[in-house]
């Protein structure tokens, strides 16, 4: 399925944009309603999805590994940039971002080794 890497690559870029906009929007411009999901779970889930797209964006290990590293680097860089937009730098957010990315790599590697994953990604 040659479309899976293309679609995953496009979705990876869209997730980068969504996470970037969501993470750099000044606090005053965010909705005031409380979220049902904790902030750290949102970070974990966002980077889990972002990195899953990275893992499936190429069948070549070197390419998807670069995308995974960029995903993790993006999560770290965003935290350093946030104070410029009036948001707060939080190491716990970075840990949640990296944890989500690491879990995505684990899940994708397990999936790629299953018979369904092998057939789907041929």
C-alpha cells in the first residue's frame, strides 16, 4: 500500500501545524472552559498521534527515524518557545510529549511485526 506513507506524511505535517498553533496560541486566546482531559494526557496523545504518523510516513527506517526525531525535537522546542507567546515552560509537558512519542514508536514497531502490519505496509 504505497498510499499509506503519503497519507501518513500529509497527516504528520497537519499534526505539526495543529500542535504548533495550539501550543503557541496565547493563553488569553484559548477557550476558558475546563477540559475533561488533563493537560499532560493531551500532550501525550498529541505526540503519540504525531509520531505514529511519522512512523508510517516512510517504509525506509532512516527516513521515519528522522521524522520521529523531528517530532520529539518539535515537542521540546515548543516548550522553549512558549514563554515568548505568554505561555509557560513546563518540563512535565516535555516529558509527556516525549513519552507519547516513545509509546508511538513502540506501538508502530509491534504493529509492523504483525502479519496484518506486514501485509498492509507492503
